[in-house]
């Protein structure tokens, strides 16, 4: 059997000024680290709140609809009575919107007027005419 030499750890005076300073410094560092952690969590939650608020604020219009009523005249040149389903309903809608704003002559402004109604408006008109050809 081998014998190992055992040494006793030096006795520490826990009440000495140096040890008290070290403990106080360690506690200050610990508190500082805790505050930094809490501050970083606060910043993270604030950024998350800003992100969610931005999504809600900018996304809210997606949940709204605006309905526009137009008086539409079905021009026989655009929609032939024998080919009702194949008519140019986009032009019919475009003419109806243009009739509301006769003073708009600029090409870009006319293009912007076309954005007032949805892309599905010609299909709605077509379906109405197909359902009741007397329109």
C-alpha cells in the first residue's frame, strides 16, 4: 500500500478585511450581472413589443374592405351578346371608373384610378351579366 501525504488547507480567516473586500466585490459584480441581464430582457421585450405592434399597425388594413358602387354600362362593342362570357369586362370597369373622374386625363393618374377597384371587379361584372344577360 502506498501512503499519500495529506496536507491540510490553510485556515482562512473569513472575518479579515481582505476577504470581506473580496466578498463585497464579488457581490457587486453579481448584482451588476443580474441588472445587466434584467436590462437585456427588458430591451428584448421592448423590441418584441415594437415588432408585434408594428405588425398589427401595418397589417390592420388587410382586415378591412372598401366597397365601391359603380354604374356600369355594358358596351356592346366590348361585350358581344353572342359571346357574353368572353367580353372585355376589364375595359367595362375601366370605363365606369373613368366616367366618375372625367377631368383626369394624365396617363399615370388614369392608371392609378384603375387601382381603386380590385382585380376581381371584371369577374364580378362578368358573373352578374352571365347570371342575368338582360343587364
